[in-house]
């Protein structure tokens, strides 16, 4: 959700087409898969967030700093960006995404891989790891929304502070949404979208640390060579995923069920990963690392620091 909102102002792109990757037939559709790096290196699967934002930003900023160190596999999820679009009203679940990733792994003949899940992709990556523990060597979560209720309420609390004194009614609504007593349902999602929209251009400040990075997706689009329709099509699977009750199931207690290496990386200016999620990761024996001068997109604002953490040998769980 957070990444989709941050990308909502992308303009028409007129530059050369994005390089690398190809369409892979997967379970009745075609997914855009970028598979780069040494064939004999450890494999890292990047699971993007949104839901519905795509993997292009991660590829753009992280491939240069990971070059030669890892085999990096990134996928535009079902219906998103460079993957084939899906029709409005199509049902998409997190289980569909998990099955898609497993089909990609099989098609690429990868026995086991590390997973890095960003934002909403953190929850997807965790659920994949729990469904296929024998296929995952390490779980890395970057500013994750592991438990959507906790994460979205924490984001609304930050929005309330940003709106305070600027739009009193919207600030009060954001405070209402941040309250754990407010039901986390379809009406919550719709109200959250309206409330964040009240921030206008300041909405981007919820996701980046440095003011000059407010237009990261505008800059990305300006060089990607993809038409408006491509950027917009992720809204269809994004809305479909958030409409599923199974997407909104509580996940805090599930973190301890993953027994392999676990690393959570967050920017010191991130407003998405909640204290409850950080506490659950620490209680489960995972490691939490905070990166200075970064917001929600550590891989954009501090790619070298994230690459260093990714390429270190994973620590054992306590």
C-alpha cells in the first residue's frame, strides 16, 4: 500500500524502453522476470510492495551495487507494470503470488533462494517462507508491512502528525484510523486512501528522508520508456489483493514460525513498519538494523548500505 501511494504521481514516460528481463509464462499469465548476476552465486528474490508497484525501482538502484555478488531475481507480480495486465475485477490473493513465485523458481531451476520483501512484499515474503521453508535460506525484510493492521495504523499516526494544523478534519480522521479500536476492514482502506490524499504533495514525505527524493518515481518513469497504462495497471491487482480478507489476517504471531535467518532493515525515517512489528521480529530472535538518512525506500536512498547487509553472512537466530 505504501509504495503504491508513493508512486501515484508518475507522469507519462517518453524515454528508451527498460532494459533487461523477459516475460515468463506462469500459471495462465506472463510475469516480467529479471534474472541477472553470476549463475553460481547465491540467489536473491526481490518481492516488491505496493501492492502493485513493480520491481523496477529496486533493479535500478540495487543492481549496480550488487553486481557480481549475487544472482538477483526480480519479478513484477501478477498484473503489475511490465507483466501482462489483468482485467478489472479479477480475483488475486497472496496465495496466488506465492504460487507464482514458486512457479518462477521451478522454471529457473533454482533449488533455494534468499528472499527480500519490501513494504507489502515483506508480508508476502514471510508467507512464502512459511509455505516453502525448504526453499528459503534467509528472509530479509525491508521496511515491511508484515501485519497490515499494525503497519497501516502506524502510517496513519504519522499522517495525523503531518496533517495537524493544516487540515484539522483530516488529522482527526487519521487519528481515528490509528486507533486500534477502529475496525480494520474495507472501509478502513478506503478512508486511509482519502486521508493520505489530503496531504497533497507532502504525502511523499511519509516515504523518503531527503526532500530531493520526493520525485524518485517521477525520475524513474522519465527514463523507463513505459506508457502511462503500464504504471497504472498495478492498481487492479493492488485493489484486488487488499479486498481479500486473507490479506488482512493478523501476522504478528506468525513471525516466530519462521525458523531460518531473519533480518529486518528499516530507514530511520520510515513510517510504515510499526513498533509492534519490530518487537515481534526481535522477540522471534531476528535482527533489526536501522539505516540513517533513509525513509521507506532504503534501496533508493541508501543502496550501498542495504547491499552491505544483504551480502554479509546471515546471523543465526537466537
